[in-house]
């Protein structure tokens, strides 16, 4: 059984201030000037789940060389530029050493790429956005390199902000 634990990095959370002034009455019409300065940078990152479970790996996955499953939906909301990185900072917890690159990831039909200990770009925006991206995982298997046992890997999704 493989479990992938995901950690979302929540970076800036801020408040917008509201100031109103200049109330004047003209007959039955009231006029209010409202000043809404958006001076704070706001960015959030959330995951649809913090655990992706591959279940028991069947013999057919060993013969094809990999197991595949749907990972989390990654959602970002920001009012300024951002980048979301995906990485696996530590090796697999496994019966025998297994490189993090044996965990592959993809988003929105892109080709699968091997996980790295340094962050790879999942999505970015130069102006801010509210968007969601699905992440899919594959784990590479080898008869001679992967004995029976439990395997787990921590996968981090990190929100880096600009502005």
C-alpha cells in the first residue's frame, strides 16, 4: 500500500480596509463616497485531500512497471503573482531505498515527470488568479528493486508569492 501525504504551504493572508466619508444629502438622494484600498497581498493554497492512497499494488502493475492514481486538486487564490511548486523533500519510506524520482506526477494531461527534492513548477500566474489544477501520480515499480512492504512518500505543494 502506498500513501502520499501532502502538505499545503499557506503563505499570505491579509485584510482589506474600508473607509467611508463624505455623506451628503441632496433632496431625497444620499451620496456616499467609499474608498476601498486593496493594499494587502492575499494568497491561499488548498488541497482537496492530504492523503492519496494507491491501495494494494496488483501484480499487473508490477508487470506494466507502474501504478497510477488521481492525486489532489490544488486550488490557489491570489491577488498578485504566484507560483505553486511540487516536490518530495525526503526519500520514500520503504523496505529498500527507493528514489523520489520513482514517484511521477502530471497535471491536466501533461507528460508525467519524475518527482524531485527541489520544487518543480505546477502552475503560476503573473497577475494573480483563482484556479484549480488536478494532480495525477504514478509510481514506478521493478520486480528486482521493490520488495513487498509498505511505501510512503511526503509530497509538498508550496505557494511562492511575488508582489
